[in-house]
C-alpha cells in the first residue's frame, strides 16, 4: 500500500505533462521563438532564438526588447516588425530583414510575428525567427551566376553580329566582281559567236550569294526593340501592304481573308511589321500559282494575342518542319533561308513565340503568340 502511494506521488499531473511537452518542444525546434510581454520584456527565448540572435540566454530572458535591440541602428528593419505588430495589432505579419549580431555578423532572417491579446488586455507579442542566411547567400550567388551567364551570352551575340557583318562585307565585294566579270564574259562569248550557259549560271549564283549577303546584313542589324502600345491590326495591315508590293514584283496577286480582333500589343511597330511581312511573303514565294490565298486570324486568350496565318500553298514536308526557322535553310534554289529566321528573331525579342501548326486547309499554318499588356487602371 505504501509502494502504491509513493508511485502515485511520483506520477506527474496532467498539467505538469503538458508543461513538460511544451518545454521539450521549445528546446528542440530549430526555429527561434521569442515571447515579449506587454511591458516589452522578453519572457521566453528558446535555444534556437538564443543561437540566432547571438545573445547568451541570461541576457535575453527578462530583459527589455528595446534595451537589447533598439540601440543598434543597423537592426532597424528587424526592430520595426515589433513596432508594426503592436501599433497595428497584426496577426501573422511576415517580413524578411537583415540582422547584425553582437559579434558583428550579418544574418538574413525570416520573421513571423503576431499580436497577443488575453480577454481585453494586451498580452504581448510572439516572434518566430528563422535564419535564412545560407539560402539567401545561395540565391545571391545563383543570381550573380545568371547575370554573368547572360553577360557572356550577350558578348557572344555581339561577337557573332560583328563576325556576320565582317564576313558579309568581305564576301560582297568579290561577289559583285564575279557577277561583273561573268556579264563581260557572256558579252565576249556572244561577240565571238560562242554559245555557253556557264556565264549565266555564274551570274545566277552570284546573285544568289548577293541575296544571302543582304539577308545576313539585315539579320545582324536588327536594332533593339522599342516597344509601345500598338494596335495589332495596324501592324498586320502595314505588313499586308508591303507584301502586296513584293507580290506585284513577282507578277503575283494576294487574295486576303482577314479576321482581326481589336487587340493591342506592346511592340516595336516597325520591327513587328517586318516580321509579319516575312511570314506573308513566305506564302507568296512558295505559291505555285500567281493567285495567292492568305488567311489571317487574330484573337486574344489569357493575356496573349494569337495570330494564325494560313495559306493554300504546297505546305511543308514533315522532314523539313524542324528546320524552317533555321537561318540559311530553304528548299527553294534561289532562297536565302533568312526570312522566317528573321521573323522568329523579332517575335522572340518581343517575348512571343512562332511555330508551325497542322494546316486545316492543306497549305501551311504559322502560329504566332505575343504578350498583351495588362489593362491600364
């Protein structure tokens, strides 16, 4: 009987068990926890908070929050969260703030604080502290690496542009000379009654090379876009007019079917007009007949403008589809393969995308998407 009485005396009461569990949780969690009472004194500081803040436990509990932290002006953002919580009686206020320890080490802390009220009285403030210094440093290094990668990429692009212009310049003069001498050779052969196809072939190939040089120059000299709110319909109409003029030069005529919603895009009007002119002209160039049918439909969905350009031409063979936007790829003997490559470059610079789609009318369908600016408030 005496042993059972002693066992009952050694068994903790339910309230004591709850206190024991709470104490163990506070001591074991890796996140700092501070409890500041209504007088501004720190009544609870768990081991994680002690380690993060850099003060001995004896200097935290029972000391005033302002007395410990407010004297260091470097911690004004850290201190401000307590001020804002008390002033606005906020629950669940989240902040990121730098914090300088007594040893002078700068940490990057994530803070969550809540105003506590018991009945109608102010009970205090609870502050949860997490040290994200390592994560913050990793993100900063990642951003620095990304900036460096972008800088290297931009340097490569500038170098390639310079190389393209230099090569185009070096090729252009010999090409003109080859064409000129071929023309003179043709004249001399005809003068002496000699029939030959060779001078004509040389002239044709020289002209083709000259076309490639011009296309490379055009591609390498695309300026940086200067975007402004522009009606998409105006851009497509301008590209349509330029395409009609080019088609007339090839003894062709375009029959247009235009369904264009009233859409505004953030675009460089001149460059985007040039991109759509290249897309439209591609349909003209590949049309086997002098009458060219081009349907253009423009609509919006979920913050994007979608433009579909369909023609009734021969279409694109499956084996060629992956390469149609690559520079210098063309299935035409006299083609430079730069038109759709130039269009893609301009559209991507506008934050958009261009792709081939399965045609519903038997020809080629080009799908272009462009971002639509958010509505002004």
